[in-house]
C-alpha cells in the first residue's frame, strides 16, 4: 500500500465547508486568550491541548462558545481570520469559502463595519502574503431563530463585503425547520449570493428536499442522509448539486456512528458530485489533509482519484472561471509531476 499522505500534503486543494470560529487552532486560541486574560481559556499550549480534548458533543459546544467569547474586537477578528488562512497555507489549501457567522460577533457588540473591514483586510493579506484565496459564506445560526436570520441578511445584503459569495444556514437541524428561512434566502439570492445551507446532517432526507425546494440550495452542507432516499440521490446527481461531505465531523457529532459506515461511497457511486471538507477542523481533531486521507480509504482512491476529488471542490466552488481553470491546472501539474517522479 502506498502511503498517500505525502501526496495529499502537497496537493493543491480547495475547501468549501469550513467554519471561521471552528477553525481556531490551539495556537490561535492561545494568541487570542493572551489578549484577554480575564477569559477562562488556558493560554499555555499544553493545558490548551487538554482543553481541546473533547469528551462529548456538549463539551465541544462549551469550548466553541468560549472561543466565541475571545473574539471581542475587530482586531481579534482580523487575527483569527489571517491565522486560519496561515493554517490553510500549511496544508496547501489554495482557495477556501469560509463560513462566517457575523451575527455572533455583532450581537456581542463588535461594530458591524469594523467586523467587515477586519475580515476583508485579513482576506487581502492572506492572498498577498500566503497565497490563500478566501471567500465568505455568511450563515444564519439556525438556533438563534428569525432575529438572527434578519440580522444576517441585513449584514450580507446591506454591507456586502467584496469577498462574500454565498449565504448559508448552520446550527442544529432538529427543531429548526428549513422552510421558515425562505424569505431571507430569497433576499440573499436576489442579490446574487449562492444558497448553501446545511441540511441532512442530523435529520433525514426531507430536510434536504426542504433546502432544495424552499431555500433553493445550490450546494448542500453535509447531506449525510441523502443516501436514505434514492430519488433524492438521483436528483442531486442529475442536477449536479454538490454535497459538502465532512467525514470526521460526522463521527464527532454522532451523525454517523463509525467512519467505516460513512455513506460517502454510496454518494459517489450514485454519481453525486462529492467534495471533501473539514467543518471545524481543530475542534474535531482533524484537518483537510486528514479528511482526504479518510476519503482515500473509504473510496479506495489512488493519487489520480485524489486529484479528481480535489478538482470536484474546484468545480463546485464559486471561484471565477479563470481562477477555477488555474487551480485545476495546478492540481493536474502537481499530480503529473508526482507520478513521474515516483515512477507510478
Ligand atoms: Zn458546518
């Protein structure tokens, strides 16, 4: 068996489902905590590593919220965003659509204009200094209800930052029906934003149908339960609606009980355009390279298969056509050179 990890590490990649706060690694959290000594988050790396060892999902939510509490000023937002891009650069992620939840920050008193300037400033610096192209998905935290939906839509449409390409919906699905968010998605779509709600992560295929029919989803966050409905799988394949699959996250949240039971192979076999993503990587003890390793195992892929998988994300992205061609070419060139060098 070839060790695919060195190939994956160097493979140029795009990521489409990854959360802003959820990407805060222990290194970044330590930096933020040092700025806010009154916080209960430990600042030394060793204590922080323990802090990041989750016992269960409730613990994950606690840690997530304590990281949210460290983001209090536009400077914190800028630091988090740029440092997340630095962690991406280390993995050869060349393009990412980062899911940002501006409501969590503006509700906590960060000035909205300052927030937008901070993410845009970090985006430009990441592109210039790290070679990582960032775009934004603004998502509604579903658990915060229609007030959050109204505020997120107002921020997306009214203050639309240059890097904003899509509009999403996250948070729990149980007890948070998708159709109630239709008017907000209608407004965002009318402004040219793409619709990318989470759906079918912890609920059944009907939630995915709701996302498609009511929220006019162009891509589905997770879509794990799609394999329970053959007609839905056929629909996704026929209309080339991509799924943003995050294998390790699905285990951490118990959406799937065991990695070996993950339905990603069924999705691919049904002809669905599958993209591989990391969701909240440090919080789930993973990163995108690790997720590609998992996908290679579950799908039985070699280097060429992994390169094709990486190109799925480019195709499913909202990068402009010239940018898509350039990144796809980069993936092909890297793969060809790798295979020549290793004589495979
Ligand atoms: Zn997510």
